[in-house]
C-alpha cells in the first residue's frame, strides 16, 4: 500500500439543489478554500472554477413513451442500494461491516479511501491497532493513520469483500468516518436530486 494517500478528509459536501432542466449534468468543483461542491449544470459553477469542474454521476433518464409496453427499467434491475439525503447537508450512509453491525459514514466522492474511526471499529469488536501505518495528506496537511483489512463492507446489496480501509479519527467527520471512492468506484453512482436519493447500481 502506498505510504502517501491523497484523500479529501476536509472536503465539505455541499449540494446546490435549485430547480434544473431534466437531464441536467452534475458537476463537482473545488473552491479556493479546498471545499468540494456539487451542482447541477456547468452554468451554476462560479466562472473562476469552471475550468476545473468535473462531471459526475449521469443525467436523469428520459421519460418512457406512455404508448410503449410497460417494462421494468434496466437501472431498477441493477439497483443495489438507495441512500436518502437531506438537501444542503452531508450524505450519511449506514454501512455494514463484516456482515454485522453498521457504522455511519459520510459519503465523500472526493476521498480516495474509506476512513473509519478506531472507536467505531473497537465497538464492532475489530482490533483497530492491527495493520500497518500510513501517512495521509489532506487539505490542511498530513496526519498519521493505520490501515486494516475488513472481511466485507456493505451498503444495502452493494458489497465489497475483502476491503482495506484507513483507521483514523480526526474529529472532523459527521458520522464515524468517510465512505470513499475505493468503495464507490466499484458501482454506478447516481445522485438523484429530485428524489433526494443516491442510487448505487451494478456497472
């Protein structure tokens, strides 16, 4: 495992949920303070930051022709989990660890690795002192952490097994850590701002 992992430990997830045309593309951009934002439509990104805006998710699917024969949409067949969220607040996900109890992690598409606090792992009966040391780099500097191998990490029916996570407690998370791209990139992630849900589906 690399000795230096760049993760957005201090990324603030802010969703701009004003009305937008159907099929509007979601963009992720970072302001001058290193805060991560997600908005609908490139025109909603402040001009100084548009060059660095990155499209994420996928547009809403078009409405089916009402004259067509009803069918179950392919995305519903492939759906693994739906995560509700409140507009303007971080997205908190209930994540099952090793097939047992859950931890509350903040969904962060800017974090390359999933991070769980040592207190949460101890409460699950997992030895948080096991595993090697690693230096992590955030927007405010570096910190020391550990990494450990979990048997499985699950959100609904979305499952990664086994999975290595960082063990760190910076007292900066809303919840007990971060759910990062090492988990999310295994699936298709759609942020449905109208339904106020994050949908995880098979790729």
